[in-house]
C-alpha cells in the first residue's frame, strides 16, 4: 500500500476569493516517488490537525513566504515584506504535533526555515544585506534551471541520496539558517557558507533542503531520489 504524504499549503487571495494552494510540482513528485499526496489546508483547530496526522505517513513542509521574525525573537528588517501569520502558527503547531508522534518530515525552502525555527533556531532575514560576501541565492529564473552548487557532507542522508559531494541546485530564497535548531546537523552548504540542507540527529526523521527539488525534476530526474528516499522512510516507519 502506498504511503499517504501530507503537503502543507499557502493562502492565496484573488479578487474576493481565498484559496489554499500548493504547486503541482510537489504533487507530481510524491506521485512519481510512489506516494499518495494529500493537501493540508491552513487549520486552526487542534482536533482537525490531529485527524490529518492520524491519516498521513509523512509530511512535506512546502515553500512559500517568509517565516515571521517575531517567532524567533526579532523584529523584521525592511527586506521582509511577505508573511502569513495564519500559516506560520498552523505549521508550527502541525510540526510540533507530528514531531511528537515521530512522523517523518521533509522540508523544502520555507519548510526548512520553519522547521529550524520550530526547533529553537533563528534565521538570517535577508542573506545579501546581512551576510558579507554572500553570492546569489534569490533569482528570477525558471525553476528547473541549475543555478549554483552545494557541498554535501559525507556522513549525511543527502549523501546517501546523491552519492557525491558536489551537487548543482536551483535557488529561490533570500533568507537562510543562522543559529541551528535543537537536534539538527547541517548536511550541505553553498560555497559561500549558506546552509543548503540539514537533518535530525535523534530518533526522529527530518530531512530538509533550502532549494526546490520538486521544480527540478521535470528536467533533472535525479532529484526524484530525494522524494523516493523520504517515502521509503515513511514506509519503514509505518511498518
């Protein structure tokens, strides 16, 4: 039986209509990797959240807007212009409850940042204004374009996936990990020292990446292996 994978969503307002959406790239990636995706709307009731957690075998925290700096004890700088407190609050609650239950978790871009904050870490609010000599990370180009490289640590889940130390990736983020959260270790850096991936060091399964593998898959199929690896862990946990 295929594992059920929950995907977090973002709130989108168009005219007078409000939507909870997620990129189809995530849906397609889960399907290609052998899972069944379900979208989790932005919820407020803990019983509703727990009902979803009764159903899913794994969770993917997807990309999107900035995590509010107030959540890690800072006021926003002027480069922070797009947040959603409803999403922040719901996903922090969802993460906490899933983490306690031992549900496998995979974070992508904002998802990585949300996980880091949930575990007590902090973020650089804007890479280029706060980190000296940083390179390009937030670019306006097609999602399936490889933009810069990252160095993968050999003793990491990410190395198990790619089986090499240098991997070229895309990049669509202006924030990044500053102080690492509890029970996490860094598994990949960009050449200017920005954290590109981390994983858990305890008995919980967490893997998170700062880039967008789901957008690369149409042209660079090797990135489906991240989703296959995650779904294998979800199957193992279910057994």
